[in-house]
C-alpha cells in the first residue's frame, strides 16, 4: 500500500499540466488481518480495525498531495471500498459468499473543488454504478445512455431506481446456488432457493426474513432482475486483466456450474456454511505447517461436496507441493469426470502430468484451451512443448504469454530456461534475473539461474541460487542434487552431505542409488562409518 501510494503521488505530481484521472487501489484491509505496529497493539482484540486504520494512514499522503497542492483545474475526489467484511455476521467471516449489508454497505465519500458536491450525509441508497455518471458530469463529458447509474452531483435525483447485486463466487467455485438480489428504497430481496426479504429501515441487521408475510413484495423485486445470461458474462475478461483478477480470487472458470434454476434448498449457501468453514480450516492448517490435516479436511469436503472446484484446486496444489503429483493427477481426472472442468484445473492437471513424465497426455488435457487469452495457460502449453522437444512451439507459447502480459514473470523465467537448454547463457541469465526481480519466489527460476552461474564458473553464486530454490520449494529435487554436488566439489563436505540427505527421500530407483553412492563417498571422505 505504501509503495502504491508513493507511485500515485509521483504520478499525480508529474501530470499536473493536463487533465488527470487517477485510480488507486489498496489491498488493505484484507484477510488475513495482520496490521503492523502501532495498529496491531491499538486493535489487538480486532485486527481488522487495525488494518482499516492502517489503510487510512497509507492513503494520507495521497489525499494531502491532492488537497494541499495548487489545483489548476476543478478536482473531484472519491473514496470508497469494493466490499466490507462479514466478521461473523450470518456466519460469514470475510466476504463473497453472501450479500448482506455487512459486505454490501460500504463508505462512499465525495469531495470537490469547486464544491459541486452538496455538503452533508445522504441517506438514500446509491451504488458504485453511479460513480461513472458522476465523474463524467463533473468533467463536462456526455453520459452514455447505456449507463444505468445517475450522477450524484445534484442535491436530490428524483425517484430512486432499484439497485441490483450478486454474489456468484460460490456458484462458480463451489457449484452452489447463485445469489442475486435487488435493493429498492429500504426493501431488500435476495433470490436464493431459500428466499429472503428484509426491511432495512426496521431491521438493519437483516435478522427478520419477511418472505412468509410479504411474499408479493419479494416477487415484485425479484421480477426486476434480468435473465441470468445477461448477468454472468464470464468470458468478457481476458489477458493480463483476467490473470490479475484471478490472482486475487475474483475470476474463475464456469466449469461444473449447473443450470441457474437447477438448485434446491440443499444448494443454498446458507445451508452449506460448514463446508466453507472447512476450506478456511484447511488453509489455516496448511499455513501452520499441518499439511496432513489440510489434506484430510479437503478430502472430506470433496467427499460431501463433489462439485466444489475450489476444493479440488487447493487439494491438487497440496499434493503437488508435497511432491505427490501422481495423486494430483488422479484427483483432477476425477474432478473432470464429475463435470468440474475449469481452465485453472486443466492447467494444474497438465503440470502434474508433465511432472510424472506424461507430457503428451498433458498436451491433450489442455488442447481445448490452446487459444486462451490467459498468459498462465500459454506458459503451461509452452512447458509441455519443451518437454516434447518442440523448442520452436515452446518459444512461440512463451512469447504469446508475454504479448498478453509483457511483465509476466513466469513467461520470462521459462524463456530463460529455454535459452539455457539451447546453450545461450547470456540470454538465459538476462531473462531469469528479470523474472526474479519481479517475483523472487520462483523456485525453478532460481534453480535455472544456479545452472547458468555454475556453467559460467560462478560456483558461489550458483550455490546461493540453489539455496534460494530449495528455500522456496523444499521438494525441488534438481536443486537439492545440484546443491549437494557443487558443495562437494568445492570442498564443503558437511553441507554437501546435508543437501544430499534432503534429496534422498525425494527420489527412487537409479537416482536414489546414485545419491546413496555419493553419500557413501562423502562419509568416507569425512571419516564416517
């Protein structure tokens, strides 16, 4: 956040001689809640509020830069939030599962110079859909008729339109019923198999469901919703934008999702909270280092909720992370057989198949996504081509990934690895170092950079790179072997022995026999029996 704001302040100052539009997004506050000091101590009982105060502090330099500096032209400032957090209300700890006011009702602050925004607090419902018309009017630009919002610059804007909302993450990630709804005035309808209607003026905590006594009003509001196909435009986002949204958990594939109307009360998110909690518990166990418990929890989720794509994805990651790609393959093939078929799961399956030496099957698994606009998919297709010995196709895939996102670290790393395989050490070094400068947590890139350094005679630098590789991925067998062999060659025998002992349980067959021979040799040189 601090870095983002610093860049925004610089940009604002550098562009003062022309009309400007600046959009700044901070990830704080966001789960997991871990504010730094002094906000941690101030809010020890509720760290979420510590993150809120931390976000205020991070934004302060930008607000000051805008308000305190000369303003050569009219200026509008809008401060808002993308969502709130449930914090336990209705059983939701964070956000995305439901659409109660805890997550929908967010701050919206407008300030302008000259003061075209009327001072005071508005109590009528408005939405983010109103922001584009507001900013366009302020800038003196025409408001397209296709926009459904209205400008908020006027004191009162007449009859209030209905505001629509949705929460579709559970539909796409878990195979549960889709959630949509309407807010009109202070009456709010939530369209689910177990329908809900609330009068927010009388019941702001949404504790009293009025559907049974005011069913006609519920049906009137739900009738304002468009057909589902007009709401769920899942294929409209592609390329870098899609990858960045997906990295935040906001974009998923639609595979495995049933027809919008093919749901009953047993599919209502309200009745499935225990499985959402089980996913959180599994991720918590993984963060604590209890991988066995995390795997057990995710297996149980899949046994009871076999359409939960998110559970398959997390469990496949754990299997792969633990050096068990064959189990990831079995799991993901079972998901596809059940109709849970997303681009992300296909990528995971392809990588797991490559890891167990079945690249042609990996190519087949991802063939239907060959024209994907997601750079991650293009990178995986490139890795498969490289495994199949088709360097030209691999190069084209990696270049395609960089066309989609010129700064994508994975594509840069794979181009470096390909250059290494072709003996072009200068290009390999350049690509790998550029990739690691953007994302220093890529174990395979560190391993490849270690090989580049070793072949260039920089053994100490190679050892450093391989140590970073195994720090990022303790199951990366090539890095452990390279590290052990090079430490032995440079006379650092105890460290070499330790590295090879870490390598030994990760391999079998001829590789294990070779490692055992090297360990016996090291023991002899160290005087061990």
